[in-house]
C-alpha cells in the first residue's frame, strides 16, 4: 500500500506544471548558452535521430530501420544506453550512436550536461528527428515525454529543422505533455500516425499537427528465418497457419491465459491447425518471451512452432506475410502484418490502435484489453471471410503507405 502511494505521489508530481517547468526552462537556457558560444556558420551535413528505447523491442527497431532507409548521408543516433539499438550492416559505415540516458530519462537538474552535448550535436545537424511512437502523451513516463518535447526546442534553437515521426496520442493525454509540444509546434513538423490521434492532438491544442501513418509501413522487405522455414517445409497440411503473440506488458497487469485459450480454440475451429507463437518484445522486464511461452505451454500442440529468439523486423514480416490471421498484443506486429496484407487483430491499450484500424476500415479488429476480447475475436473469426479482409487491406494499403512516407517530406 505504501509503495502504491509513493508511486501515485511521484506520478502527480511529474505531471505538475512546476515539474514541467523544471525540465523545459533550464533546457532552453542551456540551449541559448550553447548557441551564443557558436563561432561562424557550422556545416550542416548531419542528420540526428533521438531513437525509441529499443532494448529488444522489434517495433522500435523497425521504426529505426524505416528512418535509416529514408535518410541518406551521415546519421547520429541518440540511444538511452549503449547497444540498445542495432544498426543494420548496410548502414554501419555512415551511422554513429551516442549513449545518453540522461537526455531523455534524466530528472530535472541531472540532465543539463546531456542537454548541452545534444545541443552541440544539433548545431551541426540539418535535421533532428524524434521517434514519437507512443512516447509523447505522458502516460508511460511523463518525465521522458517532457524531455522529448524539450529536445525539439533545444535543437530548433540551434538552427536545426525538427520533426516528430508519426505517433499516437491517447484520449487520456497528460496536460503538461501537450503543453510541452505546443511550445515547439510552430517550428517542428509534428506528425500524428492515425486520424484519431490527429483529432485528439488538435483538441489538446497542438493545432499544427500533420496527418501521417506509422513509418514502419514504408518498409515491406522480408527476410528468411530458418527455424520458421524448416517448420513450414515439414508441415503436413495445406500450409495454412496463424500467428499468435502475447504481450508481456499486458500479462504483467492481468492473467489473460484463459482468454488466450479461447482465442486459440477459435483459431483452430476455423481450420488453422498450426500456429506460430511469436514474441515481439524480448527483454528482462515485461518480456513477451515468457508470456508467449506460457500460452504455448498451456494451449500449443506438437504441430505448432514456438519462437523464443529475437527476430529482425524483416523476419517478422516474412513470418506474417503468408499467415491467414495474426492475433497480437503488440501494435507493431499488427502494423508489420497489415503491411503485408495479412488480417491482424490487436488488443488495444491506451487508445493507440483504434486509429490504425480506422485507416483500414476494420475498427472491430481493435479489441479491448480489459477482458472479453476472446469472445469478440471468436465472433470475428467465425463471421469473417479472411480472404475478403485481405483484399480490403491491400486495397487501402497504398494510401496508408503514402501517409507513412509523409513523415519524411519536411526534411
């Protein structure tokens, strides 16, 4: 009880106007000091990316790879600790990573040195880009959301063009996070990654927002995954299979195994005797590997495949490409599946996937996380022609890809 009270008090403190000012005001002062010490006109040949946390999150890695594919020349990537992002081989010669935990996670008063170093990098950058994802609205970590918005202002004061790649905005957004974005909206290209987030940002006062889609839709390449390929070759049926993911984060909040059992039973009833159990986030805390393994242990058969290692985004796309249907607790697995034309149901959290499905005309495929998703998923599977859904996805996909590419137009 005491621990919960302390957490609640700290959360209220971080969401206060005083706390926001303790981050935003000193950051701007540091940025102005750095700018005042500049001599001459720096050569702006560098692109800087403030990455998502990474650390075994395939969705974060997919956003990084989409950015690199769209960004030529020298790139500097700020990550929260060394080794949390992986640079693909084809980009390693032009990419440098900088580990800086305090830039995003540092508390007020402990991040100023990191901000000064970042400002010096921004002074040499033609563009500074922030991965927005689900990190901007203050719900996961208000301190980090405030810091992310603040570094946009810091970079802008150094003369760099600033951009936030398409992100979600929860209906329960934190007011100080919205205020921090409003401070920089006149000088930053801010992209919402779905129409609902776009409308919510407008309601929050971030009126200079542009509509886009998730940047991961811009990359559709696939890569072989040997364990999956062997399983496919050894299969004794017509090759039909489904993909099931369980989120370690959701599993830490509630026991969903019984619901998953009903979902898997419904999948098998529709003729999918073979299932790939696929983790999407593999890390020490809230890892899908454990959640997926537990679901497989309870409901898997000898005909199924349990993947325990971390795939690349291209390998995930390859696995999802020919699946009849995907059921997932992770948004980016749904995005990578939809990007291949594969029907995917997602357990929704923080209101961040409803807008995604609206773009495909599949609003009912965003399922509630607070129980009851199994009955809804079962009804969808029983009443839906999956081939027709695939055709609908492929019909709408070119427009979604066009919106995703808009993230890179302003640079």
